[in-house]
C-alpha cells in the first residue's frame, strides 16, 4: 500500500471550503486501505475530494497519469491544502474520472500510433474504459477512479470489479468514488460514507439499499415516484 492518510493542513480556498466533506476532513484525517471506496449522494463532495487526492499525488486533475498534458473542466485548489502520508511512492499514478473520459481518450489519441490507448475514441465509452482498465492500470500503482461506472453495463462493472481485485492482490492500491452497488462490493474494501467519512457496511450503503428496494418491487417503486 502506498497512500495511508490524507489531511487538510492549510486553509482551503474557493468553493471547496464550504463542502461538508472538507469541513469533516479538517477535524480528522482520511485513513486509507488497499481499497478505499467513497460513497454518498450527488453533491456530497466525493468527486472534489477524489480529484484533490489525484492532483496531490501528481496526476493530471482532468485525468491521466503524472505526465498527461491536457486540460478539461475547471477543478478546485483543494489539493494545495492537503498533506499526504505515504508508506512509499507508487511507480505509477493514474486517474480516471467519468465526466472527462472523452477528453482523456482524445489526449491518448493525440499521442500518436505508439500509444497503446490510441484507439479509445473509436470505441464506445464502456469499451474504452474497460480497455484502459485492462491495458493501462497495473500493479505497483495507485489507481484513482471517480465514478468509473459511467458508460459501463452491469456485466462490465462486474469485469472491472474483477480487474481491480486482481491488481490489488498484485500490489496496486485503489481509491474510488462510486454510486455502483457492484463496485461497492470489491472484496475487503474500506467503504466510507461521504460527507461524514465514516465506515459503512456494504449492506448499509444507500446505493445498495435503494437498488435492493427497487429490484424487490420495481412496479410499486415506479408508481410511488410518479403518483401526484
């Protein structure tokens, strides 16, 4: 394992300052495991925190490795306020965020035919993510993922779960923010509810309980949601 703890040690500027997860992080550090999963509702601050961790580790905040040179959406300066505790430095850091996947795919396309991911733009979103997982993620690396389930079928999410599990057993560390009940089931993951950053059991995750309730009676759930 490479990254063990994330703390806020400097004043936070900009919009991130007002996020509940940032206020929580000023009170207690984020303790990481070989697999750490952040889960919570939209707007809870998962993506902002994941992005900041990636940037603080030297990865491009828009996605990619420590050497990726492209920009996409605006990002916060939260990473400037973080102090990271590392057991050792990983040989590689790679950041994949669902919302800027196309920008990352186009960046790899721009690197020319020698880049192993040059064909991502000619694949579907889901096919591209799985090619990246199989060919770009590796052991002895820190893999940081922000909602990688974007574009993935359930079967592809299951495959990604398997790929990540094998990589962790070979020495990788994974930090992921997700709404996916499938990815939340990565074996031996430390699941943290955002914004509280408190450990939560798989069966108690909102994404899991809501999905189970829907599957148990989809017709009744749909009626409830559309009735005036």
